[in-house]
């Protein structure tokens, strides 16, 4: 793999930007007030989450990465901007009065997540329209478009975004959310996990039924590919002329949070570097196997990926 060519690939990430906060502490007793553990906080960390974590993964692989999204004019938004700068990500952040940055606060004790607190507010129509206009401009200068949907509202105009990308001949890779996948019609690649796919097509009793349901969905949505991420079962790629099953390569699973971000980031970077989709999926599967061995929303570097 030529790392210099990776650095020339320009990828635009659009979606729900989050700030992941981790509070680490010791648990030595149960509270006398209620049957809950008392956590004595010893340290804390902040990391980019949601679409920002996808961008962080792209940047860690060496590609040129831009991030378009919405944050609040608040302390968490300032933290996001600082982390983006440290990661070498080009930010295009929109805000407006009354908007707050989405924050996920996790309390960790004895290497276990004890509690998660979410802080979020839906973006306004005006700020979404401003973001869409900026998106149309950025389409001209980027090679691959990744739409990272966490259901927080930043991709409420996703259908118009896909249409805009198709007009300019740009590939769109989408990490979906929710029970209605019709809004993703016309995308190049959709990357649901098992739970997300099951919400849309129902359960399946065996591989053959899964293949039928996945292919029917792919065709009905006019997708080139549907990539199903299957945790310990690896991944399955469904295309018009091929079905590819790739077993997992995880050595030790420590934390699966953010693995989907790593998959779509690696997939976009490899496709942008000229890799065929099937080969890009194999590399993304390898990346997922590495990142689940790390705590929290972690990344994989090109050195880790191609020396492993």
C-alpha cells in the first residue's frame, strides 16, 4: 500500500458530531443512599464521537479528511474543535443559538462501563439548511462522501445529500440508523449491523434467507452494495454479481464501541485509494479486528493495518 497515495484521497464526512467523555474511577463500596456503586473518579478523557470518530479514523489512516456537522456554542463544542485540530481534521462546523453539542458521558469502574449519560438537542431547520448549502460546495472538492447517521438530526436531509452526490458522480457510503432505510435510496454502499438490518427486514433463520432479504433490500433501495457487519461473525458483502462472507479477525474483543466507525472509515479510504470494493471490505474487516481490542472509540493507523 502506497501511503503517499492515501494522503491524496479527500474524504468528506457528514453526520452527527458527538463528544465522548470518559470518567475512570475505583469502585470499593456500595452507596448507603441506594444500592448503587460509589465511583471515586481518578481521571477523565475526551474523545471525538459519532461522525467525528469516523473522521478521526480516516485521518489516522493518512487520508485528507473534512468533517461537516453541527455543534453548540458551548464548552463541549470548543472541546470538539480542539480535538479536531489535534487530529488534523478540516472542520466545517455549523451552529446557532439554542443548539447544544451532543455529549455521551461514560463512567468506567474496574474496566467496566457502569453508567452512560447522554446530552443532546435536535438541530434547527435553519442550521440544517445552512449545512446543506455548504455540503453542495464541498462535494466539488472531495472524492468520497461518508454519511454517518446516529439519529441525532444532522442527516435529516440525507436524501437530498445522496442526490447531490450522484449528480457530481461521487460515491456515498452510509452508516444507517432507524427503521426507515428508504431515505438512503440511491447510495453506493450501506453498512448496517445485524440489529439495524433486523429492524428493517425482520429475522432470518439461515444464511440463504438472510441473503434473499439482504439482496431484496439492496435492490429495492437501488444500492450498489450492502455491507452487513456481523460482530463475531465477521462481515457479509452483497452486490449485484457477488456475495462475499468474511470471517472475523479479532484476536481479543475488549470494546466494540466505535467499530462500525472504523469499518466505514477504512472502507472509504481504501476505495478512495483505488481498491476494489471486495478488497476494501477485507481490509476494513482487518481494521475492525484491531480496534475492538482497544478501549472506547479508538482508531487504527495504516502501520497497524498493513503490518498486522
